[in-house]
């Protein structure tokens, strides 16, 4: 967790910083995504072909789902909800292999803090990151809630070139994506 946290801190210009908490180290901003990936990998190694592991909203996806209507394996369809109206899906991702993680205040309240100020994060109301590694999706979603739309620059890094981000502005019901 230590090494992964260092990588996420570097990639987010410090917006993800598990050392900026009382007590010294709290990697919970990436551990659910990491755990979902590990569970999915164990299931695949044990012979499962189509796996979806949900770790409190952070998902690891392998192989797609079996559609009984036509017998085909199709990508998982994962919806992102409007944080102002959780009954409204505002974006759908189709994922066969990878992970998706969302961070925001609409499920657990204001739990993300800006490591620079110690105050509640106000960069984005909600942030969803899709990519290959669950731990990195989880950490970067947390970081985007801190950094807001300015965090788009992080996704130009080679380590994040295959990752997508969908953010919803803090004060408006408008979204941005990369």
C-alpha cells in the first residue's frame, strides 16, 4: 500500500496524499479498488470467466457478462449517477477488462479532504475514473474530487494514458470528461 500510495501521490501532484491525515497514514482512498482487483484476479485464476467484484462502489470487471437473450458475452454496462439525483444515470461505461471507481459526497458525505489545506475537498462534486487497475482508479477519483477540472492535466501522464475521467462540477450540474 505504501508504494502504491506514493505512485498515486506523485501522479496527482499531491491531491491524493494518505500521509496528510491525523495518525500519519491512511490508504483507504485506494484500498477498495486494490481489494476488488485482487478478488477478481483470484476468481479468474480459479476458473471463473466473467467476474464483477463490487467493493462498496469500486468495481473490478473481467470478461464481461453472459447475455441470456442471445448467448453472447458482452461488456459490463456500468452507470454513473447524478450526485444531485441518484435515480438519474448520466454516463454509462462499457467495460470488459478493468476497473471503475467513483468518489464524491453524495453517498458518504463530505469525507474527502484537500491534503494541502486540510479542508473538505471542493474541486468536484463527483469524479469517476475508469482504467485497468482498481487501486489507481480509486486513488485518482479521490484526487479529482480534490483537484476538480484542473486535474485533467494529470491524465496526460504516460501512466494514465489509458484511463478516463468523468467529473461533475461542485457548484453546477455540468460535467467534464477526458
